[in-house]
């Protein structure tokens, strides 16, 4: 038997398999499109002919495919379920908390152990101290799997025994990054329209990263404690600044969809009477649909 089987050899799955190989583990790999296994085979990976063979080959099975639907179809393939008894299944595919709960329940009926994880890094970071992976599941099970999973990410974090918590935190973080990516791209479009160097804009924003980290901690504490009084920066002030982005986008003849959505949310908070509160109070209009 090999030490670990990796199912799914896209950008991320291949990076996971490479990290295990680099750490000296024997690795069995399977991918729906077999060609993606070739580069890993050249590095010493064993190729399984089908998902059942991959499941049979190792005590631990790491899955990283597009989504849970793909995972479920792989696990439903002929002969796989019978091979899972006594195996550890580690799901590192992104998805929803309810999907993590459902897969945990299904693997339990097959007699398998299950950990649910979420990757918060780029493939190039996997296997380095910079990589971040959140893992949820039974704490004893995590402790026994930790030496193996630590090979993938220096920042391996156990988030507790509720199997859905890795996916909840992943999606909460993704919500932040959705704003980050679109917001940065809007800023780049503004710089471009005005003839400014976009790379220099990226450098300027990177220089603000420590302050942004501080704001995240601050917002976390403010919202957790519900303390929106004595604002340094109020909903009204931030909302007015963002509303000007709508006008600037129109002046520059660039898209204004993102500023309009952001300004609209802050305006809703002002209309609801939260204008004089700390900017984190915008959460109050996000809580209900
Ligand atoms: P990818 O390069 O597009 O690879 C997708 C993988 O899923 C391929 O191995 C593909 O097989 C497989 N797949 C899709 N549908 C399938 C099906 N029905 N049956 C069997 N296999 C199927 O994606 P990726 O970047 O590796 O991402 C994989 C997971 O990692 C995703 O959940 C993603 O959110 C997560 N992730 C990725 C990153 C990143 O930067 N890439 C970062 C964090 C998390 P084929 O090769 O046969 O198409």
C-alpha cells in the first residue's frame, strides 16, 4: 500500500500530490482525465486505474476536485464505497457547510473516518510554511492525521469537531476576498482610466496591508461585541466616500456596478438610522435577506 491517495489532479490536487511526494511519502493518484497523472508519475507517484483502485491503495484518501457533486460522483463509482471501510477520507474540495455535513454522514455509513478541510492558499504555496488549510472533524482523528496533513501546509489549523466549520470559515473568508478582488480591480480600472501605473497602485495597497489587518481585527471585535458607538469612522462618512466612487466611475466612463452596490448597502444602513455608528454597523443591513 502507499501512504496516501490523491483523487483529483487539477491545479490544486496536483500541488497536494507533489507536496506529499516531496516529503518522501508514497502517493497513489487518480484523475478523471488520465493525462494529468503523467507528470506526477514521472516524480514517482503510482497511478490508479480507477477511483476504487485509488481508494484501495492507501489508508488515507485526499480528495480535491471542483466541487462536492464531482466528489460524490467519484465516490459513487463502481467499487469505491466497499473500499472505504477503515480508511480516512480527507475532503479538501471547496463547497458548502451542508455538503460537508452530508458527506460526513455518508462516509460514516461506509465505516470510514472523515475530515473536512478548506484550502486558503494558491497551489504554489502548498507544501510551504505559507500555505493555510482549515480542518474540521473529530479531534482525535485530526491528531492522528496531523503529521500527514502538515506536509501540505505550515498553516494547518484545526477548527473544531463540528464538521461544517472549515467550510463555514472558508466561505466567510471568501466573502471578504470577493470584495477584495472586485474592489482592487475597480481601483485598477480607475488608475488605468487616469493613466496611472497599476503596478504602483498594487505596491501602494500592499503597503497598507498591516493597517487592513488591524481593521479586520477591529471590525471582528466591534461586531462581536455589538459596540458601534463613538465611531472613528462612521457609516455616514464611509457611505458618502463610497457614493463618490459611483460619480467618479461615471466621470471616467468605467463600470460603476460595484461602487453602486457598495454605496447602496451603506445608504440602506444610513436610512435605517445607523449613520452615526461605527462603519462595521453595515452588518446590520446584511443580516437579513
Ligand atoms: P481545476 O484545476 O479546475 O481541477 C478540477 C479537478 O476536478 C480536475 O481534477 C477535474 O478532473 C476534477 N473534476 C471536475 N469534475 C469532475 C467530475 N465530475 N468527476 C471527476 N473529476 C472531476 O481546479 P483546482 O484549482 O484544482 O481546484 C480544486 C479545488 O481546490 C476546488 O474546490 C477549488 O475551490 C479548491 N481551491 C483551489 C485553489 C486554487 O488556487 N486553484 C485555491 C483554494 C482552493 P479533469 O482533470 O478530468 O477535468
